[in-house]
C-alpha cells in the first residue's frame, strides 16, 4: 500500500505543477489585447491590468487546468496526511542520536 501511495503522491505533485503552469501559460502567450469577435476571442482574462482575450475553448482549458491543479493539490495533501507514504512523521518523532556526554570536567 505504501508503494502505491508513493506513486499516487508523486503523480499528484507532478500533475499539480503541470496543470498550474499550463494554466498560467495563458498569460504569457500572444493573445490579442482587444476583442476579436470574428475569431471568437471575446472572453477576457486580466493579466495584471492588461486584458487578453481568449476563445471559449481556451477559456475552458485555462479554467479546467486551474481546477485540476487544485484537485491534485488536495489529493496530495490527503494522501500525505492520512497515509504518510514516505514515513515523514515517523522520522520526525525518532530521537536523534546524540554523542555521549563526557562526565569529566576540568583541564
């Protein structure tokens, strides 16, 4: 079970980053800054005060990628919290080895 949870956690983390970066890539593409109804570019997104216009399909892709990124992040958090596939909590609770204390004091 731990191995499949490790795979699922890694897939969720990679999926989160892939979806998130795909979603923000729409802000850095060469989209028009004025609506172009003849091309179907009538759906605005706000890029730090500059409007860019997407088609309906592009808007759905961008919104879906952000929703998918959130779903991956929540799934990763749930797996990490309830399954702890990499035994992180166990390692944090284990006492660290300490060098023996020298009882002799003095020169």
